[in-house]
């Protein structure tokens, strides 16, 4: 029984980790290599993350420099950035690609906050679905007499507390990211 409980706890933890990485990819007006994590480049016929075919540096707070190890992939990296939803125009000088991160406008900040809230809500739904799956699993165990009614009630309370704790954690993470976005 406790093995199952640990499985569901692990799934909830993983959900918050995924949310944090999604938040890292939302740019906050500062150069952050994490915004490139979800971009893939068709490199020799294989979708490849940019950080696996190039070095990425942050020479100043508003600039990312991408230097592919193979200069033939320069155009591919540039194309991937242009086709993405980053809203940044790359500058290609033939050796490196520079990404200048402009100061965020109020409108763009509000759009990003909507995106943050959407990600947070999706994570909360995922947490609740994990709780539902866990409760179905434990009900099945109770039906098979693998756990007692008292154990089931305890598990139900524990799962609800765990769910509430993770939802609070999601709210805290989202509020922190919103505050970061609104800071000028």
C-alpha cells in the first residue's frame, strides 16, 4: 500500500518539477538559455535540442549568444528561432547568432502572466487527476480486502492533504513567477 502512495507522491512532485521548467522557458525580459530548451533543430534529419549542437552564452543580461559547433547548422538554428513563439529576431553574423531580449511591454507582461496562469491551472488539474487515480486504486484495494476501511479513510485524508499541499506549492511557484514578470 505505501508503495502505491509513494508512486502518487512521486507523480505529484514530477508535475511541479515540469511546471517549474515550463516557467523557466517563459522569458522575463532577461536572457535565459532555458527559453531555447523546447526548440529543436533538424540536424542531419534528427530533431535535436539547440544546446546539443551549440554553445549558449549570456554575455549580458539582455543577450544570448548561440555558437554552433558546426557552422553549417547556423541557418537551421536561426530558422528554428524564427519559427518559434519566442518573439525574438535572431541576428546572424556568419559565426554566431545573437538574441537580443527587449524590455517587456506592459501588454507582453500581461500575456505572459496569462500563460503562467494557464500552465499553473494545467498543473493543478494534473495533480487532481493523480489524486483521483490514486483514490480509484485504493478503492479497488479496499474492494479486494487488501486494505481495511480505516486504512482507506486514512489514505483518503492523506491524499487530500498531499493534493492540497501540492496545489499550494503550485500557487506559490506561479505567484513568484508573476512577481518576477511584473518587476521592471
